[in-house]
C-alpha cells in the first residue's frame, strides 16, 4: 500500500524564499479556508518555514527541495504530489530527487519540526477529516 503526501510544500509556504505570505491577497483561499494561515497560527508557522529555509540554505537547496527530499526519505511507499504553477518550479522540485539528507540534517528537521509542530487546523471544517 502506498501513501500520497498531499500538499507537501504546505500550500506554498515552503516554496517561498524567504518564508513569507506577503504575496497572498485578500480573498486568497488559504487565508479564507485554512486556519494555519490565519492570525497567530500564521506567524507561528512562518517561523517553522523559516527554519526549513535555514536548513535548506545550509544544504545548498531550496526549502521546497528539502521538504520534498524529506518526504521521499520517509519510505519508498510514500509519494509527494507538490503543485506548481511554472515549469521552473517543476524542475526545481524534481531536483529534490538528487538531494542527499545526512543524519545530522534529518535530526535537525526532526527537532525543528516534530510531529504536531504546525499550529492551527488544516481545514476550517475538520468534520470530514479522519472519518
């Protein structure tokens, strides 16, 4: 059985350099529907994304590449499906296949982003999740 990692770039949060949500306009679906992009949650999660950017920079990679390489590192039965708007981002994402993650980087990621580190629900209406 395989697992598809949906939105492995945090709905674009890990694609930004540096981590920012300034490009989101009023009415953007992320700020309207996803509590992780609202208020205090937004600020908290931006700090997490900034840490990913720092770790990625140390590896000579983008935050998106590091995030995708980490997902790919979780097992052969896990497949990330990042969305992209431009061919150059697609090419950047594919380059994550070449990124090698050493034990130190994996440990740093685990320490910076333990399970449950993101603040806020994934969706405004969680009633259909985990049925």
